């Protein structure tokens, strides 16, 4: 515990109650700059992250000043994890309350996603099918839920990040550094899984990369993996049973498929 009086009186503890409280008030009124790093403003600590208060030594009446973490600490930690995850700009828009569920198939998806979050044994979530049907929204909402639970999360846009990884395959150290971000993170969200920039079917190099990442996460039972794809899992199985079969087995009841139906593409509405 930091003793403010030691800073003020050169090491002599001031036992004057009024002076101690004045010191607390002065320090609590000072403005910090944590908001410059995470964009969050806290009126209680004035963006310092700590609160000063007066307490006493055990079994004595001798008072001194100490600090405690402000309640904004957990919020700031979540914001930092969100920024690091790559989802920072969309987390506030893609939440469970904001997921439109007016139709039965949407209600089923939302219910299953929320069930996944509360299921302590659930580790894999897969949703595939119709483009523009809210797959990214629901998976982002799941990721946001885990971020708020204190877990680190990483967003992987397959068609972009897979290209980067394949380009580094002959650069061992750089490749291992980048792929470890996806293999080792608490929560991995893979968006547009197996979608290629050319729009063609995934290559063998894509399948090999998917296997390396996913098999590592299968082996570690503490990791959570969330996947969205334009391929329903039954269709994805045609690319490689060994790789996709791992997802199929691990996801259990949390593998969802949205039938191909242009009416379900919300990007085309209005």
C-alpha cells in the first residue's frame, strides 16, 4: 500500500486526521490520462485508475493514506482486450440485445449462442450458411461476452490472415510468432472460415493451415473456438474430413446451419 504521507512529509507519518484527508482530497482531484489510451472516462478516479483514502494501522489510531484500484480498472482491461482482439470497432454494435431475432430461425440461433456462453463445458461454436444472415454479429456477441469475463480474444478474418500466414511459411520465426497468436489465445474467433480471396475452393495449403491451428486448440481443452463460415459444416466436410471432422466432433450441439436463402441476406434489405 502506497503511503502518501511519506511522499509529502519526507518519511514522517502525519497522524493529523484533517491533513490526511486533505491529502486524499487533493490527490483524488488530480486528473489522470488513462483515457488517452483506452478512450474511457471515469468521473470517480479522474482517469488515474486509483482512489486515495485514509485508513489506520492495525490495532492503533495512527492514520495514513493508501490507494485502491478504481472500479474502472476491469472496464479498462476489457477495452484493452477488445482493442487487442481486433473486434474493438464492432463490439458495441454486435451484441446479443442488438441481434435482430424476429423470425424463428434467428431466435434459435440467438438462444443457442447464449446457451453456449453459459455452458461451462462448451468450447467450440460453428455457424455456417447464408451470407448476410447475421453470423458475424452473433459470433462477435459471443466473443464480447467472453471478453467481459476477462478472457483474451483474437479475431481472425480467414481470407486475409490465412494469406499472411501462408506467405510466411518459409520464414520460421515470423510464421511461428504470428500463428501462435491464433493457436494460443483464450478465445479465437475465425470469421469467413475457408473463404479464399479468389472465391475458389480452399487449397491444400488452406486445409493444412486450418489443421495446424484447429488441432492445436483441440488438444488444449481450455481454449474456446468460435467459427463462422459461408460453408455449412456438412459442406465443409467435403474439403477435408480430418480437419473439419474435428470441428464437427468438438462443437456437438453448437454447430448451426443457416439454409441458403437470399431472403435471409439482411445486407440486401432496404
